[in-house]
């Protein structure tokens, strides 16, 4: 029980945010009410607007408020490569890394029979028709390096094998700056199997 | 640059929250849009309502949406003790600790000439009239154990000395569970000076 019913409700409401518990929510509430009502007002309005209007890109299924996201809409992107990822956050990570100029497709998850997430939930029919329309030379499977991510990549590889000549999986290995001593065994096995000639 | 202009704006807006940087804001944005639009809607509406309606309690100056906060309004609280704190968060901490049943007064800061925060900004005239009205037997100075908090407590002690018979300062010492080995020297000096007879 805090100071007033409305402030208590706001502290409660902030706890929907990931990583925010009662103490953090209280700090956010008091900080905005005491020191930054303008910023809080912008946050409330922008959040309401986003929840109301953000849907999925008709082409790649990522989150966006327009019919097509900026990557699907851009004429400067390369149709010959399609990168398949699990979530919109992965697109942000790849774009921030730079170097990829192709198109995307977002699964919004991975195959998980126990959670009843099958090919339909991942939009694999849409993926198939998108691939048939774009006719990319290469599809890059950039699902996570987890058991579920691997299984999903394998399933999609099988699904697309008649339509795409080159299907690739992102490399698994030692991350940059990683010291072998502290890397887990599975990663080292992958790094050895995936070794490349440098001369 | 994220996925869409609106999502970028929302990621930006979340960064007004204390302790939230670009990565955390991105995680909050995607989490709400992907998995919890209902909770996000409640957060947006509650935040907007709070920013619109929360003001200050007319008696103790804490944040609340009614004319009087729940502590000033309650007939069950003890008028004979008034506890003076720097912020509404301090009231929450004291109430959660339990044991205090008196009234409060919130300074919203401490004396700080460099930031142009003087007696007027801290509402010390309102404090004086409140003390004269309540005529408490004791005023407890619960400002922070910082240089500014001490100075503010000293100033208020002087201000109220003709109107209140007992003016006290909260104890400074070793916190519960604290091991002497790891406590700073200033705290140990206070703990020794404030020692009490136990027989």
C-alpha cells in the first residue's frame, strides 16, 4: 500500500514491464510524477498510440504501424537474400551490426509442440509464398542457436529446399573477444566443425 | 534506427524512466507489443491519468490525487507526532517498516543554495502553520543521513524550537545485519556516539 490509490495502480501497472519489480516500479512512478511529467505524458501517449496502431508488416510479419515495414518497402534492399529470424528484436540486432542488405521474414517464435506453436503460428505458408514471389538466390536461417531454434531452422530448410537453391544457416562458434578457456564445450565443437581455411 | 518510426519513438519515450537505457527500452517496447498489449494499454491509461490528476496533499505535501492523502485524512493517525521527510518514497519506506502511526510532512528535497532550493521551496511556512495547528508533542526529523539532510534537519529544528517541546532526529548507526568490518568510519562514529544503555 503506497500513498494513494491511483499511485498504487500506477506502480502496479509499471510491473508489466520486463525486469521491473515493485521497487523499480515505485521509483519510475515517483520519478515521473515528481520530476518529469512532460516525459511521462509523451510515454503514455506514444504507448497508447503504438498499442492501438502497430500491427504486422504484410510482407515480413515484423511489427510496424504501416502496411509494409521500412525494410520491405525500401527499393534499395536486395531481393536475392531473405533472412529468417525469430523476432523483430533480431532484425534490430542484425541491422545495428550492419552488412546485411537483403529482406527479412519474422517467425515470431520457434516450433514448440508443447506450447502448440506449429508451422501455422510461425506463418510458414506466408513464408513459402513470399519466397516463391521474391525468388531469392539465398535464404539465411538466422533462428537462435538453441535446440528449438535449430529444430525450426531444420524444418524450414526442408520446407524451402525445392524452391531455393542456396539455404544457409548462420555460423556458430566462438564470439568475438571470446576466450576459449571460458567457452562452453558445445560452442567449441561447433567452432571446430565450422573451421575454415585461411590460406 | 529500429523497425518503424512509431516503434522508434516508443523506444525513445521509455528512456525517460530511471535506469532504462536503449536496450532496456527496446526490450520493454517489443515485450508489450508482442506479448502484453492489454497490460501496456493499462499502463498507458494509468500513467496518463496520474500525470493529469496527481497533485500534492494540502496538508502534508505528499503526492496524491485527492485534496488530502490517506495519512492526513485518516482519523486513526496520531496527531501528536509529525515526521518530516524529504520525499514521498520515504513515507512508503516508513509505512512498510511499520511502527509509526503519526502524521507526515514532505519537503520534496533538502536545502541546497546552489540549486536555489531554500525554505520557501521546501514549504517550511506551510510546515510551521501545520505544526501550530496540530500542536504535536513531538516532531521527528527523518531527512536523509547526508550532509544536505543534516543541514536541513538542523534548520528545521531551529525553526520549530519555539513551537514544539520535543524535536528528535532519527538514529544513525550500524544497519541491521551490518557487519562492523564493512561499515564506514562515519557511521561507526555515530553508532558509538549514539550508544544506549541496555541494562
